[in-house]
């Protein structure tokens, strides 16, 4: 992927995302935004999040010390939330894990978002981020078809 500073500078421009992180299959962090509370082992859970729907929905995600319920399983996306509709990052937060493939190398991108941002907005701008950073992946085609073919 691109260098860390370029990716993190671009992530900072995406104000609709509360947190964001990109990592590889070895859980090496490529770039991150507002992930200071990330705990050891949390990224490893995402590596298997597309293996089995029932396991992912049942287990949910741990990210930055918080448990998120997973309620959507649409590889290469799976997403969910924690808390209720009010509050902000301390009370409620949505999450999405996207599986990316760049030049034959697999990566994962996790974003979170807080009210008033909803999944339809936060997830649909992932391709904008990838385009802005020069990451042309098959994910771009998938996500545009998923969100804009209705």
C-alpha cells in the first residue's frame, strides 16, 4: 500500500469516520486514525471475520477496547454497532470491516462512525478514500455496485 503518512493524511480528511485503520494479514498496521485505545489481539479477530457468517454475527468485534455487535455480513464487508442511537463515541458507534485486495496482497480496513453519521454514508465513502490514495482495488467496483445499483 501507499506510505503511512500519505494514508493517514488522507484519513484525516474523512471527518465522517471517527476511527480508521488499515492492516495486513500479519496485523501490521499500515495506517490509522484515532486508534490510540487499540488493544493487543483485537486486529487478529478481523482476519477471520469473513470465514463464517454465524460465528461473526455471534461473536461481534472487539475494537479499541469496545465490543461491537455485528449485524450485517456481506463479504467483502461486515458491519455493526455498539450502544444506542444517542450519545456519541462514548455511548454509540458503528463499525465496518472491509477486506481489500491490492496487487494480490490482502489488507483489512476498519472504520467506525458516530451519530449523526450512519453506515450508508460512512461505508459508501470508502471508495473515495481508496481513489484519493491511489488504491485501485476490486473493492471499488463491488462497493459502488452494492450501494448505487438500487
